């Protein structure tokens, strides 16, 4: 028995909490401590349970944990639960053996009987406990600083990821623009040029027999394809300028009625040939604050498409109305072939062909004009969209700032 007490005293001297205690006090503590044994993976106490004892590991290993998170692993001659000698607060963590272990347990009641009456011993123990608290605080500060640094690194990585994703999107858009350009060059310019070459080769060949009716038909086709090429080249030039940032915006007060009437005068030949009725009654006082060239391009492009896709004897409606205190809404409706939901979702996208309808070359297009329309309207602080039903025509609408 005395031998066991001496072993316990020897162990207590290795614990910083009791290192400066005198022999008599250590003997009293050792006499009142209980030696217990626990198997591997056995729970000593759980979080929230009453705290009333301190544990010293004679031999073994313990993990201090909270659910699945392990805060510390303690081994032989280390101790835990020392704060329960002072207060009755519930356990803040759980303790479980990692292997078969032996402990000396000192209860709060026995400790109070032996140490509390002696102020000198109490003071020595408090110095050790305060030192441990300062050490824990220093570790917490270091961990907090490390956590802040990790968070900063994570934020930096997130920002770099966003930047890479943005660059990826921009690269995909540039690739889509490049693909669009080569598609136009290889197909949309090649075909009308091929048609003109074939017609003129036939007219210049020895087998061609000229007559007024046939000559007129060929000249009409050459004129049609020439206008098509010219319009395409004009769009390509505008697009190239917009891609290289060469287009400068010149905001000023412009009259919508004058712009529409001028465009209708330019399209008078097509309107007469297809017997198209134009329904518009735009108030002459409705002025926009926008770039004249860009706004003219947008309206001309949408009106040209409406004429292209409308059958003979159809009606095109042009309306302008106030939608907000500082915005106007322009709507241009046709009675053409219309678009389904899928075509409508792609109408302003650079990476798809949206205006290819059937075999009639008059109804083929690159979609580049509408892409430019979207870009120009957005540069003028407005928005553009389309509404359409297959077989029932389309309406293109856009908003533009009103001149105040």
C-alpha cells in the first residue's frame, strides 16, 4: 500500500500543477486519489456531464474530443479535467481512451479538504493554472491568425478562380466571334458571289442567247445578290469596328419620326414590290437621347428583316411609346414566318445562326445585324428583346433614353 502511495507521489511530482507542493500535502493527495483502469475506446466522460474530478494518466493514451473532432491527444504522466477542482461547470469536451489505460482520479471534494485551507498551496496552483490559460490564449490567437490567413488565401483562390472563369468566358466569346467571322466569309459571302459569277459567265458564254425578258431577270438577280453582299459587308465593317473599339458614341437629341420616315423612304422599292403596308403614326415630338448612327442602324436593320420575312401584301407595324419617365420603347412587328422558342432564345447570340429559314435565299441571313443591334442598344443604355410565335410573325422591341 505504502509502495503504491510512493508511486503516486512520484507521479504527482511530474505534474506541474503539484510540483511545488510539500511532501505532506503530496502524501495526503496520493492517499485520497483513486486508481482506475479503462479498456480501449472506453468513454471516461462526455461533453455536458457534471465535472467533479481531475484525471492523471499513469499509463495509456486519451483523446479529448467533441463528436468527431479531436482537440488533443494526451499520454502517460499528462493530466486533464483540472478546472473541475475549482468550479462545478459541466464538461466542455468528452474524453475517450485510445488504448487500455490506467488513471489516478482526484475528486473536487478531497482536493478542497486538503488544499483549499492552505493559501500558499492554492496560490501556487493558481499560478500554474493561469499560465496554462495564457498558453491556451496564445494558441487561440495563433490559430485565429492562421485561420484569417487561410481565409485570405481561400478568398484569393476564389478571386483567381473567378478571374479564370471570366477569362474563359471571354475566350469562348472571342472564339465564337472568330467562328462566326469565318462562317460568314466561307458561306455567306461565297454563295452570292458564286451566283453572280455563274450568271455573268452564262451571259458571256457563246451559248447564251440574249432576249430582253431573260436579260432583265439576270440583271435583277445580279442586283439582288449585289445588294445582299453590300449589306453583309456593311454589317461586317460595323462589327469589326465594334470589336476593335473604334466606334465612338456621340449622344445627342434625335427625332424618332424623322429616322423612321427616312428609312422607309430608302426601302420604298421593296415595300412597293411586295405591296407591304406600313402602319405607323409616331408623334413628331418624341425625341431620343442617343447616337444617331447607331439608332438608325438598329431601326434600319429591324425594318429590313421585317420586310424580308413578311409575305407579299402583309402589314408591318411600327410603334413608339413612353414606358418610363426617362425611356421610350420602340416596337417593330411583322407578319412573317416567326420563330419558335429555341430560335428566339438564340436570336441575339454570336455563336449561333438564327436567321436561316428554308431554301429561299431571300430568307437566309447571318444574324450579325441583330447582334450589332443588341450591342448598339446596350451602348446607348437601353435593352432589346424579341417576341415571336412560329408562323405568326415577330416583334422586335427596344428601349432608348428619352431626351429630357
